[in-house]
């Protein structure tokens, strides 16, 4: 499987959250950290963002069954 980087607008579109929330979640340790391939560029690993989404889905399903 090839590693694919995605930029912030794509991350926001995929997860449905604004950049401020993504950065807040990152600082809290609740979202994958960005990679800095250059000093002025931030990218995320597509696989890590996809994994975060799957974790959120699984957690909501477990919580949904408990309610």
C-alpha cells in the first residue's frame, strides 16, 4: 500500500470538521499529528486520518448500544 499525504482542506472535507477543531484535537492528542515535509507545509497520512474516522465510528456504535 502506497503512503498518501493529504493537505488540510482535504482533511477538513473528509472528517467534516473545521481546521480550528482539527488543531485543537491534535493538541489534545485526539487526532493524528501532521507531518512537516517542509517548514511551511503540513500534511497528514491518509491512513491515519482514515483510522481515526474508523475509531470514531466504532466508539459511537458502542456508546449508541449502551444508551
